[in-house]
């Protein structure tokens, strides 16, 4: 026997209203936990975007001793060209590096060195940023080379900070999702208790099990969906609020938020996922309550 | 219609509720199930509703062996069985009409069927004027009439009543019995578990007596207690031949005259 959707939704809404305080509590818990899930997903996506951006900009810089002979310098240049993971290298003169240092470093630091002390360098763009370490190991200590520098450490630190944040977010979200399920289970249990007479009459006159179950499950579904809707609003306001929708431009290279910028589709995907988790939490919580307390 | 074959049911840690009980009830019969508390009457009813399964033995109901019915088909079995209880089990926040209509709604009957059948059955139980009252605005007898109407609105093959008059005074009880008798005349098999000796004695219908789970008496036109009245009734055909139990027409039941004139 098909169960009329009109009947199911009417019953579910009546039940929710009768039990509105618990309903609000359940919806809010779902909302908070799903908002955390959504934001951590957003953060993760933004972080991996930004990491890719930073890594593409990674350069290994081979600093050449100021005293190195021209032969040494040219042999370093030839060797650098041999490695497949090095895209190309640009040789910079002592004067260029000295002027750059003067521009970047504070006066008291750049003032202590002279042009003659300053190393010249090879600025090497890499095919794969993760090979920066290999370049370091390959060249550091070779004759004529002062040192090799690359920003790998900073990126690693950034990545691990983001990873830790993500884990914290996710574990808090999982705990909250569990408590949301339990709250939904409890509201359904109270609804079942409030209607136990009705349920027993329904069983007696031959209502099918699904006819009895569905309104309660719909109730859980509605709670999950409403909670998810609130969470989606939170995720969207986070997206627009902190400016994750800003397009990346040359001008905002230094802006970390702009580097994490996400497209509309990625945010839509996150929202859909949040809604789905809300549905699952609602249905699972209520299905469990129905199985456990309805005995049909 | 109903057949128990060597049915035994024991509850955990207690005595035997039904012990090797064999009985047959034909279509259209009117049967009293009597015996002291704990004799197995309610277990008998619960087995028929398939709320319990027997430990051993077999039960047929409406042509099906109910031990073999899949769990999801139980609701469909129950649609053939109307049920009335001592506590009426009405829904307090629904009107008389809604209470009766509820039985049809939950089995998915369309609105026009409900609109046609509910007034009919309310007329049968004499509550047409009270259709918009809530249960607490009715007397006990009226509430039980609503319960009977709800049990009968789906035109079940069998109507079970567990102490239907247990909460009612004798006069009101007579009214309910009269109603059940009238329902029986439509061809519905009626089984009533009761303590109400006066009622059983007046009605002179088939009596099945249980005592500590044992079927101790099955009598065609019996009375409540086993005493001299049994002989006086002259119809003490013991267990067995059901041929004597013709489907109850108006003539079959010795309906007391006092009831026939009562409204």
C-alpha cells in the first residue's frame, strides 16, 4: 500500500511542532556540527589551492661564492641545465643581487655588506617544487657554491598548521554530528512516546509498518535538512564574509585569503555535501529510534 | 474460520498460558471465552491477533496458518480482525467520527469510502448525534460503542472483544452485547473473552471455558458457570461437532426479550 506523502509530511510537521523545544535543539546541533564540517572542507580546499600557488612560485636559489672563478661559475651553470626537474635558470650578477638585497633588507643589515662581498646567484624555476630538496642536496658544498636556499620549510610549516586545524575541525564536527544524531533520536523517541496510543491503535487496525514508520523518519529528515540549511548559510557567509570569492590577480599575490580563493562550483559542492550529511544524520537518527522504540 | 490445533503457549518463567488447546470456530459463530483471570483468555486473543506465536501447535485463521505469515503481512491479517478492549483504546484528541475514520485512514482507504462508511457504522451503534464529540464527553458505554464502531467499520471477518464490558455497569453492558449480537448477525464471527457471568447466562451462546490454560468446556448454548444450569439449558453438546453451530441467524441465539426491546 502506498503511503501518501501528504499524510507523512502533515504528521511529521505536527510532531515537530508538538515537540518544538527539542526540535530546535536538534536542528541547532546539526547546524553547528555541519557548519564546522563545511568550514573545514572550505579551509581544506582553500589551503590546497594556496599551496599549489605557492609551490608553483618556488625557486631554488644557488648562491655562488663571491670569490669563485669564472670557470667554476660556468660549470655550475652547465650542471644546473643537465637536471630534468630544473625548468630553467637565470644567472644574476653580484650587482643585481646586491641591489635586490638593499631593496628588501633593512638598511642596517644590507649596510654591513659591500658589493664585493655579495654573492652572485642562479635563480632556478623547478618543474616539480618537491624536488627543491634534491637541488639543495646536489649542489650544496660544491666548489664555488656558498649555499642553496629554497622556501620548502615555510610551505611545510604552513601545510602542517592547516592540516592540524583541519583535524581539529573535523574531529569536533564528528563529535557534534554524533550528538546531533542522538538528539534527533531522542526527539523521535519522545514523539513516539507521545503517540504510543495512536501507534498501538494503528497496529491493531492493520496499518502497515511503513505507514507507521514513515512520518517519524520524515521528522528526522526535516530536522537534518533544516540543520543543514542553517549550516549552508554559515558556510556561504564564511565564503563571502572573508572574501574567499576574490579572484586571484597579480595585485593580491601577497594576500593569503586571495591565494585560497575558491570557485563557485567548489563552494556549491561543499554545500551539497553538507546538505547530504544533514539528510544522512536525520534519517539514520530517526531510523534507529524507530527500530529501537517503535517495535514495528 | 478459526482452528487451534494442540496449541501450547508458555510465557517466560511463568505457568502455561495455553496447554494443548484444540478448538474450531466456524464462520458467523458467536463465542464466549470464559474462565478466571490467568486462565489463558487474553493469550487466546493475542494469538489470534498474531501478537504472539504459539510455542507448539498450529493456528488457522481465515484460511491461513498464521504461524507461516511473513512479518510484513501481519497488518493485512489484522485488517480482517476487529478488536475491542476493556479500556476502549480511543484516541482522546480525536472526535467520535475521527476515531472511527482513523481505522480506515491508516489502511489507506480513500476519502469517499470513509465519508460513506463511517456515518453508516455510527448509525449502527447509535452515535450519529455524537459524531463531533470527543471521547471524554461520552459515557463509558458510548465510548465502548465508538470502539465497536471502529472495530467494525472495516467489515472484518472476525471481531474479538477482550472484556468489552469490564468497565461498564450491567445495563450498559447489555447494550454493548446487543450491539455485538447485531454485528454477529451480519455474518461476522464474534469472540468475546469475559468475566460477565450474567451476560453469558442471558445470551446462551457457545461457551468455551479455559482453566489454567486447559480447555475444560466447550458448550453450544452454555452458561458462565458449570452448574445445574448446564443441564437446564439442555444443549450441553460437548466439544466436537461444530455442525450444530449454524451461523447465527436471529433464531439461533436465545436473545433475551428484555434486550430486544431495549434501545
